[in-house]
DNA sequence: TATTGTTATACTCTATAACTATA
DNA sequence: TATAGTTATAGAGTATAACAATA
C-alpha cells in the first residue's frame, strides 16, 4: 500500500467521534503530547517520502552532519535509538549511498560515521521538506501557541 | 590497559557523548515532542504498573467511565486505536473483571461497554496515580512551562 | 573485564484482510 | 451492501542476550 493511502487510513482511525467525551484525559499533558506527536509523525514522514527518507533516517543524517566522525553508539545515544537497531538503519543509509562507515583510528572497534556528497545533497533537500513541515505545524497550532510550545518543551530535561 | 589510561578513555568517551550536537533538530517541535512523549510514557506506565494497568488500558477505562454504553468502535476511534487491536485490550480488561461487554439493544452487532464496581474502584486508584505523575511532569517542566504547554497543545486540532 | 558493532530472538504495536452475525 | 466485532497475519519498533574483535 502506498504511504499516502496508509496515511489516510490512519487519519480515519484517529478521527474523533464527536459524541465521545475523554473525561480526565482532557487535563493531562500526555494525552495532548501523544495526539500532536501522532500528527507530526505522519506529516513529516509524508514530507520526506518523496526523497525516500523517514524522520528517523533524517535525524540520523542530520546528527552525523553536525558531528562528523561520531560513532554509532554516540549517534544512537543522542537520538534514543537502541544500538542493535542502529545497525539496520545505518545499513539502509549506506546502501542508499548516503553515509560511510570507516574504522576509527583511535579505537579500532568503533566506526567513524560520515556523509557522502550524495548524503549531503539529500540532507539539504530533506531540510527544505522538514522546514515546510515545520511551517505547517506552526500554522495549524497558531504562531503564538507554536512559539509557546517550542519554548516550553525545549526546556524539558530528560534523565 | 593501566587504570589511568582507562579512566582517560572513559572521560574521552563521556566528553564525546556530551559533545553530540543535534543540528537542525534543536529547532524542530517534533524532536521535543517526541522526547517529552517518551519520558511521559515511561513515567506514567511506571506509575500505573502497581495496579496492573498501562496508559492505554487506563485511557480506555477513563473513556468508558465518561461514556457508559459506548461501543468498541466509538472508544477505539476516540483514542486512535485500531478496532482489531481493541479486541485484545478489552479482553484483558474484561478478564481482570474491570469492564463488561453487553449486546446493545439498539444494534445487536454492537457491544455496549461499561465498568464493573471493581473497574470503578481501580479507575479511582489509577486517577490518583496519574495525578501524581502529572505533578511530576509539571515540576520537571516548571509550572510556567507546564501551563504554557497545556494551553498551546490542547488547542491543536487534528484532522 | 569492558565496550563496539553485530546477529538473533521475542514481544509489542500497527495495518490490513477476511470472516460472522447482524443491519 | 454495509457495519461491529473478531481472528489471523505481516511489518515495524523495542528490548535483550550473546558473540567477535578490540580496548
């Protein structure tokens, strides 16, 4: 099934029945965070689909670009991805010709990650698509709410 | 490897991890939403574990409490759960003696959902645990940011 | 002994199709 | 024909454990 169809199916399921009341859930931040996260996930993945990326692969590319030579564990740790899962994700990116894995000279157990020229080109396109997505989020949330949300949430410290 | 060298190596690794820069991700709401959602999910599930619930089962109980007699499809639609998955979730709740499924009199294909006395008792306990979780979120985010986030995100309209 | 990358496995979540009983 | 609930299955995502090479 094409991604657009899958996205529509998800929308249909997510659509709320107007008669249903959510009780206490309406006062819990977690409920609204989950709802927004769901919408954002769908929208950003749709935006990245034409260049054959999803938001996880994009996040990995962007992190490698900002930290050339970083190891798989460092990137995985920064993004909250299991190192076991990172292997297959990097395999995808490598097979697509977007990244290189080179043996680290300081520590021959580790791989130093880097972008290929093609990787840099695709990342540039991805950042254009993601910027457009970000504007859609801001428009749908309202400029004031968008600014409020970004300010508030960016100050949250995880463990 | 001597101890002093090992200590230095560990420091170097730690410093490298701390040095990881997330690039453009730091200006994207989606990144912070995902990060917060992940923390909230873990914390609320830990809070509900002692009464053998998770946040999905709790959300279903709360929605049934607010809409007695609602059908499986109505509750599933309101919470963004596939109706196929809802079956197993309701099986769990029914087996735990928290809900009842009764044939609807208006439409004999449908189940009218309701809480048992035990379901109401457990939901009461769950709401105490979730309220404590909500306070942890507010404290960690800061009172002002918590209010800002709740205001901003609750105004987001999904499709 | 510990760590990096890797493979393997199991479990959950999501999406879809197909079936049954009703409408 | 269509819908509510159900079953079955396939594909992701997540969490572990174990192993080889290296520290």
